C-alpha cells in the first residue's frame, strides 16, 4: 500500500507541476496574444464599419455613427449598391478587372518561377550580376517609368489595350517575385536535384517535377500578393488604358465621387464589391500564406 500511495503522490505531483508549467507558459504568451488582439481589432473594426455603412442611407450616416445600427431600429437599405450597380459600365468594368487580373497574375508567376529557378539552380555567365540588377529594380519608383513606358506602348500600338496593362504589371512586379522565389528555391535540398541530374533529368524535368511542386506554398502565398496588387490597382490601369472601354472596376468607381466630393456614400458599397473577390482568394490560399512567406524570407 505504501508503494502505491507513494506512486500516486508522485503522479499527482507531476500533474501539478505540468499544470503550473502550462499556466506559466500561457501567462508568458498573454502579452503577445493581447498585442495580436489589438492589431486584429484595429484592422477589423474599420472594415466592419465600412460594411455596415454600405447598407445605410446618407441621412443615417450623417446623423449617427455606424455602431448605432447594432441597436434597433437598424434602418438598412440597398440603395448604395443599387446606385453602384446601375452606374454605366460597372458590370463591364468588373469583367475587365477579372480579364486583367487573372492573366497578369498567371504571367507574372510563370515568368518569376522560371527566372527564380534559373538563378537558383542553373549556371550561366553573369548570373550574379543579372540577379543584382533585377533586385535593384525594386527600388525604382513606378512613377518614374509611367511616361517612358506609355510612349513605348504608343509606338507599338499597345496603348489602351489590356495587354499593355498585363505587360506593365509584369514588369513592375517581377523583381520582387523573382527575389522571393529564388530565396525559396535556393533553400530546397540540393541532394534531390543532384539525384535527378544523375538519373538523366534535364532542367525542364527538374523544374516541372521537383521545383514547382516543392515551391507550391511560396507560389500560393505570392499569388495573394500579386492578385491583390493587380486587382486593386488604379494608377497603372488609369495611365495605360486612359479612356479605353477596357477600364477596370477601380477606375470606374473612382468616378463615382464628383470633384466637390459628392456621392462619397456610394464608395462604401463599391469598396465592399471591390474587396469581395480578393477576400475569397485570400481565404482559399491563406493556409499557404504564413508558411510560404516565412520560408521564402529566410532560406537561400
């Protein structure tokens, strides 16, 4: 009996020590959780206010803050959405945004992945110099290139076309994308590529069957950045499309507000419509987001 009693006491002591350790660990992480909760609140509260205001009338927004609708009477209305959707060329502009964003994203990711593989696993003269030049292009402001690129597009008769926007976004985004993916690819196990080379696999096979599948987390996380950047773009589309009928949704909704600020209430509904598709893409790819960005930033 004494042995059993001693064993139970020892087990109980271990349980108490483990419980105290868990409590201490959670208390140590409590400040971090508080900071995260504060940042989440800073982001989500304005977004919640934007969504709620998109269902309110102008009179209600002028009379009281958005938080008042949390208590009855609520007074929701779809007038702002109706006004936005009835605006001329809105439906066409949404389709144009999709036609611009999807191909531009695919083009950038395809070229960036191939370029990153070349810099990480291929040998060719001037590789380091080319990589330094490409990385250096990240510090060049887009505004400095708008007029020269616009003149070039006019020369080759691409100005005002969707292809011009595809090429412009690809040129502006590739330096960062190649840099990020090259770091990720450079951190992959060298033994795998060496074994494939011994088996007679060329660079095309190693790229398609080894590099791309192992780089999916980084590619997926980068897809979020590229998609959001192109979808939310106003400057590039406004510059290279001008008055073309291929203008995206961002250009059209920017014209909802008059020069004196009238019609600002419609921007809430337009913003909700604008962020719906990117939010769906982020939710679909979010499981890759942290893993891909973290790995790509520390390897290589």
